[in-house]
């Protein structure tokens, strides 16, 4: 068993959803082969590169920092086998983001920041005694005349490569079409039924909490806020999601895109339960009793089996290895 690395939002999510997968990927002595970046992931990463490079250029001047040039971000985030596809797809998403006005709206808020906005930066810190790592998309501190506001943002691209597409998460402040057409969609310019606007230090946000929109968004952004030094339970950090959702338009045709804006706080009780979750997860990882629903002997035997299987997985390749991994991480103790 390897020494555990700091937790991250993604590894916490894996542990809670599929502990066997977490063990093989993060704890087994023999590391399994790294899964290649999927096309949907590449699209999101390419869009990230376009939007962060353009925002940084608008705020600080093009060439101000080579780390935020498009090529630097793109090549660091998009694996080479996806470059051709991701360049085109990411540009398509970014054009939609600009066309609907979301880019210019966010830029105006970033210009009000009392500290230089930050993009794509790595953080390491202890949260409640648990070592954690994260990479927020964007952090800024705007002042609308009623005092500075801590804001943490993330961009999401959903359903781009899917024939089923995706709909905006509930609770959005506004949904905007990211394409030109004779007639807008029914949701264009409208707010979600669960959205209720309120003013928070001069910034318009949802009176509902982020966890009612998406627990995944709440988890990720709360963790980023804590890595930035905010206190778990503090209801004064605005969490923002810039969401691009897709509609399948046929094979070989780029999807139709819409934008949805989410801005909200996270309730104290939810945050404290999230803190308990990461502490419970870390205790599980470091206790030597990884499967607490089993006896210690059964847990150790299961870990030994996963260790053996990870050796075979590392030696395999292609689809067979992937099928084997799925079989290995299917928990026989769950009915």
C-alpha cells in the first residue's frame, strides 16, 4: 500500500462513489495505467484555455505572463491525441460564450476586483487536519461599493460529445442562447423556477444555496474556498459556475450551445457536513481498515486482492484492461 497523497475533490468523489477504484488508483503498490483523456474532458480543457487566456489578456495585457498564453494552457491541459478535435470544439464553445454576453459580463466583474484575479493556480493546504490539493479555475474579490466579496468560479462544459446533450443545472440566474437563430429557445433570457434574486454586498446572487443547485458544484467550490483560507461554515463566500450545455444536432455537426449562470452561497450546515466527510474519508484511508463495512480481516483480504489485480492491470492494455478494471472494482459485498 502506497503512502496516500493529499485528497482532492475528484479523489474524494471517487472514494465515496467507488472505494475499490480509489484503492487501485491511489493506494495499490503497483500503479495502474493512467486513463487517457476522453474527448469530453478535452473539450472542457480546451474551452478553459480559450477563456482564461482571453480574460487574462483583457485584464493584464497580452503577453503579460507566458503561463496564461493560450498555447501554454492548452498544451498543459489537453493531451496530444485530442489536440485537433479539442482546438475546434473548444473554439466553438468559446464563441458561444462570447456571443451570449457571458464573457463580457464576467470581465466587468473581474475588473472590480480589489486584488488581481487569479486563474488556474494550484493550492495545497490542510483542511480540518486533512491534507488537500486543488486547482480553482478563477478567484477574485470584487467590491460593488459595499465591501469586498470573496468569489470562487469554475467553468463547466456538459454534454458536448453526447447524443443526449445536457440541460442546465437547476437554480440558474439566467439561461442564454449561444447561437444566432431566427427564434430563441424557450429558456433564453429566463431564470430557473427555483431562482430567487437577492443582493449580497451589491452582487446579485441566488437566495437559495448552491447545494440546492448541485451538491457536486457546492462540494468542489467550498473545498476551493477553504484552500484559499476561508473558514469552513463561513456563509460569505460567493460560489459561481459558468455552465455551457449542449444539444446534439447530428453526426458531424457541432452541438447547439446554451449558457447558464449560477451564483450562490453555501449553507453553514452543509459545509460542516462536507468537512466531516473529508475527515471521515482521510481516517478511512489512513486507518489500515479501508473497508469499514467489513471486518478487519475481510478488509485486509479485499485490499490484498486489489493489490494482486492492480499488478495484472498494470501489465494489461487496451479495452481488456478496462474491462478487467471494471470487474475488479465491482464490490461483491453489495448484493
